[in-house]
């Protein structure tokens, strides 16, 4: 099981201080009977690099302590250097591929091989508006405490996103992906798509078109659609809990006619 290898590499990367987890305090909330977790920053010792300001590519070459395993033929598994959750891994292309270019059959094939349990979730941030902090192709992998959280959130936003429930295989992923891009007009060109988040597990394909990167200075990526929010202070936490988690996620979405 690859999560064991991820956990072992986390210990190595922590000892070398290569891994830099964000320091937070976690609080749990219920919204529409769905579990949400807010991670409140308590010590901002590090600033997470962003593709608009970072000159080097952290995935090419990668830091030795970040490497978990090779995923032939075209991907590799790395640790997320600045995780909010543990464990959190990145499935990266070995060669440079632009993050906002369309996902390929090879991407989905590598991704599906790592979604073995109902608690395993993958998410993808297509472009800065969708929360991508790096311009190099990387799909993300996390383990959730509640296996039903993502599906429950997807059902709340089904009217403004592309949702398919049931066991996934490679052919279905590629078919659903093309349908979703076309449905929301995200096919800008052969080399670029519009902004979206994609969340998948073994029984869910869910694509959310994005219209904004943040609301009230709370920035969001695919992790938010998995039920986890990172906020920088108590004021933002108070606003978010009063506004509502589902309402916040709905506000991020591009509400287009189907």
C-alpha cells in the first residue's frame, strides 16, 4: 500500500526539515449534516510559494527527501511540501506539462491506481483561479477521516457542477472529463482549459467550474471541496462559519446553464 511509503517518507523529510507542514489548529463543524474541518493558521513561519512569484520548478528537479516512488511510465509520487493534512501526496508528471493543459489518459491511469479505498481522494486545481500554486502538472492525493464527505458535498452542488456517482474506470474518466469540459465551455484550446477543480475517488467523478479564486480573502482549491478549509485568522473563521461552508463553495463556482 503506497500510503505506508508516504508515511515513511514524511518521517524522513521531517527529520531533514525539507517538509514544512503548515502550523494550524483544527476545528470541526457541521453544515447540512456534512463534516467540515477548518484549519486556523496559528504561526505563519513560512510563506507557501506561488507560481506567479516562484522562479524555479519544485517538481523538476524534485528535492530528494520529497520523492516517494516512481509511477511508470510518465509520473512520480512526491510529498506535498507544505501540507495542511497528513498524509498528502502529489502525483506529478516526470516531464514538464502545463497545469492548465487538458488532463490526459495517462494522467487518469496513474491517478486511478492510487484511489483504492473509499477514504482515498484525488483532487486537481486547473489554473490559479482554481487554486493551483504551481504551473507543473500535479494531481493531489489525500486520505479523509469520513468516506462520505465528498459525495455529500457534491450532491449539494450537483446543479452547478458535473457529478457522476458509481465505480470509475479509465474509459469512464476520460469520457466524463471531455463531457464536463464541453458542458461548461472549458475547452479553450488543445493546450489550455478554463479554471476548474476536479475531485475523484473510486466511486465519484466531480468537476467544478470556477469563477473566482477567493471570497472575503479566503482562497480555495480542491481541498475545500473535500471539506477542509485553511483560514488565516479568527475573523475569517467567524465569517466563514456564519456565512456557511456550502454557501461559500457555491459562490466559488461558475454558475453556467447546462
